[in-house]
C-alpha cells in the first residue's frame, strides 16, 4: 500500500456538529478573521461558509468591524452555551474508535 493511501485511510471526516464545535472552539478565546478560522478548521472555503452561515443564523457568533476593510468573528453567550453542551456530549459519548463500536 502506498503512503498516500495510508494517509487517506487515517483521515476521519467530521460531521456537522463536530465542525460547529471546532468552529466555536476556534473563536472562544479571541476574535478572528474568517480566513483564520477557516485555516484553524482545515476545511475548504465552501465548507467553512456553510458552517459559518449556520452558526451566524443561529446566533452563535457575530461579526464586528474593527476597521472598514476587516471583519472579525466572535462567539456570543448563546454560542458559549452551545459549545459547552457540545463538549459535554463529546466527553460523555467518547470516541467510537476507542471503544471498538461501529457508528453505522
């Protein structure tokens, strides 16, 4: 088996809730630009936009404009509560792979 095949086998896709959790974790301690959050998540612009729109429409994050040409994202109180619940659920459920459970 070639190295590329091995690397792709080890990549685990994140679901929508995991992406939202990681998105909120990225902005929980500081405001960031959309590009920096996208880099933190290691996703494409299209995937980032989908997660960002969901979080913004649900009131989990908001934008501020420190200058005319810059936009920063910050987490709202509602976003902090949702993040706490997502982290608790992740901790409670654990990792399927750790327990040898097939999630399908």
